[in-house]
C-alpha cells in the first residue's frame, strides 16, 4: 500500500528564489553542516517515516535528520526547481531512494515540478 507523503519544505524562512546578492548556496550548505563530518559512503534510500527535513538549500540540496545523523540529498536532476517553499507531494512506500522522481508543488501558485533524487550522504557530529 502506497502512502502519500506531504512534507512541507517551509521549515526554513528566507527568500525562496535566487535574488541578486543571494548568499552562496554552497556556503549556506557548509554552514548547515558546520560541526558535522562525512560518515561513510552514501546510502541509496532514506526512511521518510523516521526522518525530518532540517533545511532546504534552494537549487542545491535537502538536508534530512534521521537519528543522530544528517543526510544530504543533492538531486541528480531538476535541482534548479528545488525551493524551500515547496512541498514534496510524491507517493512513497515510506522510503525515498536515489533515482526516484519527486514531485514538488508550490503551495501558493499550485505549480508542480519534478526532480530526481540523488544519493543520501551521511554526516555525523564531529568529535
């Protein structure tokens, strides 16, 4: 049985679209990961029933928390559509996996976009 997940990406405030003078997105991601270190090879799937979205870096990545780890998923296609205002409205069995097509919806305009999930890179707190 498939379950529809509606994961709001509204957890982070700020401008949703690239604006002149917008901070560097890679620097923003590095700031989110400050104090964390890579923890092994990427994983193919992430259990969404147990994960929470920590941060969406526009046009770059989604950072999930699962247990004591952070997982960074950089879309392999469609990252230009990644926007922190959007909601993920795809149907999942409870896992999001590398290569899976993810449907995003803008809650204000109703515009829907697609992206393809990439691998989930784990990070653990630096000691």
